[in-house]
C-alpha cells in the first residue's frame, strides 16, 4: 500500500526527472524512444503515479547520459 | 525481461547497500525490522535478485538515515 508520503516521493522523483530531461532539451517521446520504454510509462513516472524500479531507473539515467545518483539529488 | 547487464546493476546496487548497512553497524534483521520490510526481501535486494522500486529504495535510505542518492554512489 502506498502511503501519502510514498505518493509524494514518487511525485518529487518524477518532477525532478522531468526537470533534468527538459534541461537536456529532450522530449518525453525522445526519452521513451531511446530508452525503449513506453511513452505513457515515462509520462506516468514523471507524474509520480508509477513506482519505478531499479532497472528502469538505470535505463533512464543511462539514456540521458547522466549519473543515476543525479536522479535522486532533489530537496524533500 | 532482465538482460545480463540489468542483473549486474541489481547486484552492484545490492552489494553497495550491504556495504553501507554494515558500515552503519546494522544487521539485515535490524534493517528489516525498522523499515517494515521482510528480512528475506532485504536479503534478496542485497543479493541483487530483486528489482527494488522507488518507494522501498526511499524506505531503506530513510531507515538507515542516509540520503537516498548515497545508495547510488558506486562505481559501475
């Protein structure tokens, strides 16, 4: 079961990912295409409604060419 | 489907988590008890045979009292 704060953490992660993606000048579509993930999935992760797991977290970081730790460098 | 390198990433993450936990002087049992996760689950994550998702990654970092980004600061 997701508690309120779990939902909040997923949202913060998604918001931070969207920020990094946009700063890289990438569209959601490009991130989806190059990572092999579905565009709807990437959108759901950025909206914080998916509890994304390790393998896809690494896949996104590698596709964007960033260190995976960067995806977690946000204020809570 | 997990590719060989996905398995490798899960193993690296698990190994790094185990290192941090041991450096904190915590047993797997204490981490499991205090996080509310099953001990077998924590063991599986540390052995790299679980594709742990965001909410549980945060739960583990918060339980250990570390920044979540620290869980991803390892050499690949």
